């Protein structure tokens, strides 16, 4: 299956719509900083499964900041990255949820 991974939409749903139309994915993963944008996109494409996590700008969200999905028999960690220190390196993300 083909998944479209999006992040940091910050109110720009039009760009996400263009990406969906171009890629024609089987599902969408949104990695935060645009929780409401992802919900709006899901309303436009309700048949596409949506998985998401909140980012550091998604204030008032209490969902898990990191999740492990099973996609096509593969474990996939989804996270915005701010809780795993990705701005300073990938050491923490490499050890997360092993």
C-alpha cells in the first residue's frame, strides 16, 4: 500500500489536497503541527484511512505523541520528532519503541 506522509501543514490544506491528488495514496499519515488540517483533509477524502500524532504546535491535544503502526507487516514509528530530539540527532529515535 502507498501512504502519503505529511507534516507541519500549519493551515495549508490546499497543499495537502494537491499532494493527495498527485500521489493517490491508499492512506494518509500526518505527523503533527496541523491536527485540524489533517481532520479537514480526512473530511475531503473520508475513504482514505488517516493516522496522526500531534506536534509541538498542536496545543490542547492529548493523544499519544508517538505511536507504532503496523503497515503491511512493518512496524512504523510515527512522531512529530520534538519529543525525540530530532533537531540534535537521531540517536533517541533509533532506540524508541524497539
